[in-house]
C-alpha cells in the first residue's frame, strides 16, 4: 500500500512509457505536416472527438469505481479480521475456566490463540499463492505445522483445529454451552472473511473491463491530435500528450488496484496487518516475542 502523499512517477512511467512515446511521435508528425507542409486535410471537426471523450470518461470512471470497490472491500475484510482475531483471543483467554496449575488446560487455551495467529499468516499466504509453512513453523512449531501438510486449504484446516480445541475444552468442563456458542460464532466470522477474500481473489473483473477501456483509450489518443491541430498548430503535441497521459494513467491505475491480493505496492498490506495481529495476540499471551514491526519503506508497506 502506498502511504506517501504523492504517487512516484517512476513507478507509473514504465507502464505508460511505450504508449506515450508512440503517441507523442504521432502528435509531432501531425503537427509538423499540418504546419510546415500545409496538409490541412489531416484536421477534422473536434465535436465528434469531444462526444467520444465524454463517453470514454464515463466508461473509465465506471471501471475505476469497480476496481476501487474491490480494493476497498479487501481492506475492510482485513480490518474485520484484525478485530475478530482480537475478540477470539480475548474470549479464549477469559471464557475458559482453566486451572493455572494444569498444564493441559493452559496449553489448550494458548493453543487456540496461537492457531489464530497461524490462521492469519496462512490466509495471507493462501491469497498470495505462497508457501505458508515457514510462517507456520515459527508460530506452531515443526510438528504441528507438518500435521497440516495434507490439507489443500490450510486456513480452513486451522479453523477446524480451533473448533476441535473448543470442543475438547467443552468436554473437559472448561466452558459452558453459551460461551462455546460465542466462540464458535467468531470462527464462523473468520470463515466468512476467508470466503469473501477468496471470492475477490478467484473472481477477476470481466476481461471486457480490461480490454475495452484500453482499446478505446488508445483509439481516442490517436484521434486527439487530428482534432486539435487546426486550433493549436505546432503546440498540438503538448496538449495531446497531457490528455493522453491523463487517460492512460487512469486506465493503468485501475488495472493496478483491481486485484488487491497480488503482493504489490498497490495491494492490501497483509504482511503488515498479519504481523500486527501476531504482536497483539502474543502480548495477550504474555509472549512478547522479539518480532520487528513491518514499517513503511520509502512510503510503501506490504
């Protein structure tokens, strides 16, 4: 996620450089032919181009709103994950009537919290198509992490493990039915969050929303100098390049944020959020492990 106030053009420029250079060369050619060789037949009425530009602006705005909606929903889901993780840990630490002298009781309670930490890391890796086991070993230990190898959906397996731990706590008389139901409700919320994130990840915007705007933007940018040259003459490339850059930048920005789980600077900062959840939950367990916080680097956080 970008935290700095201004978007660095060096990150946007490589994605627009070739298109803009070709358009600028065409703009200069049109202006030169019109002004120096009197090829006035190149120019035509600007009214149709203006009408096309209005329609294109509506189309681009609709696509940008759709892409931003996906990005913002992803951020809301991870905000909800932060809150639910804290709530589940608090419930596990206060609702279970454990005997502090009973090692099994205390291990069961802390295991629920640590499995929630593992769930958060596993969900991040699941959405980014990364290997979660280096993170899981650091949280659960080698033996418990290896027990998850047979599962295709690691986050779902971890919620099942927590549910089994809650069932064990209920069988041991550490929790009554009412409090067990509240904790199970938190697990259901986690399942809903995971399902919503998977929906965003596995359902891209329709390809028409990527192909048609790009095609229409390119067509419009090639026609702009022909509509402007009769009025601006030799200054046509300046105005045309600015208009082209604006439209191409909007198109490029929409493409950059439409998939918020791709581990780029434009995405949901899941690494920082999952590390923050782990630090908070470990503090609740009085396990203040020396884990560095994820800080922004040059205005970017992942």
